[in-house]
C-alpha cells in the first residue's frame, strides 16, 4: 500500500480538523483496515465543535481520533473566515456511502448500528439495491437499556465487522465507540448521525443545489424536525458568533 501523506490539520475554536479530501479519507481508511488495529474517525460539523467546547469527556475522546473530517458548510466557512481555509467537505453520509460502495470490491465488512427500530434494516436493503455487491454484515437499531450495552457490543462483534457505522447522534455515538471499540473488534469506527435515516429513505437528502450551497442542514431540520436536530440548530448561532468575534489569522 502506498505511503500516506502526513496529516495536515488546523485548529478551529480549539478543536483539530484535518484537511482531507474524500479520496484522502478513503486512503486513510484502507490503511487503517489493513493495520488490523482500531481507529476512530470523527466527522466534525459546527454543532460538534460547540459540544467539544462544552463537554470535557467528549473533547478528550475527539482528541484521540485517528482522523477528523470537515463535515459541513459551517466548518468550511469558519476556516476561511479565520484564515486557515479548508476547501473540501467530507460528510458522514457521503463517506459512509462510498464505504458501502467499495465494501464488496475491497472485502470490507460493514455493520449499520443505530436509528429507530427498522431503520438500519431498511437502510441495508436500500443500499444493497443501490450497490448489489455491498458487504453489509449486520444491522441493529440504537434502542437498548444502559445495562445491555456490553451485550449489544458482543452481538456486533460476532459479525466480525471491519467498519462500524454508529448512528446515534453526537455525543452518544462517539462515547459508545470509546467505551466499546475494544469489545467490538472492528478496525474503523465512525459516528454518522442521521446517515441511516437518509440511507433508508426515511429522511430525504436536500436537492443538489442545497447540498452545494451548504444548506443541507437546513433542509433536514425543516423536513424532519426533532429534539436532536433542533439542538444542532441552536448551536449554529453560537458557532457563528464565536467565529465572527475571533481574531482572524494574518
């Protein structure tokens, strides 16, 4: 395997964000899987940056992440505004779709974990229709009691996944990964928020023009409002205010 380039990162409001393209992220993931060791990938949007600043436990686990991709127009805007520009977005939903697409060709076993009952199964069905050779080794919803977590992790481990996509929202998904990656035994773990809702067709993606304009977050919130999405929405003015009042790098 070709040697990977050194990681190129910025610090945005105290949090590391890696300058990486989709192609670069996939190259890192291939390397992580080949290593046989566990790697946590974080896809960072504006709400995550604010959670990072407020939750010390969450911040500590993010700092240990093998890769932190720029997920969202807010990150792109803020990086440019502060003089440390990032030009490529690598969102959780797009990265996950590419991994499913490549899973059959590369022999990567992917597990879908999270969402309401039935969502992971519907997501797997839709993605298999889209990518007939998709190597999805299992799926499970994100509803369980706290004292069942170890058992759930063992059930996932039994399917021997290489990649675990965890769709339970920030910061629950990242904290699950931190606690259970040793038990699950996958090589790549990614918290992917509402990705399985999108894959299943329960939540539609925004029109392409909104995706390109950085307005997909607004489309998701307006088309399917819930408490988690409203919390993310509330973080955006705080993120914008912080960015506008931070001294720009020369």
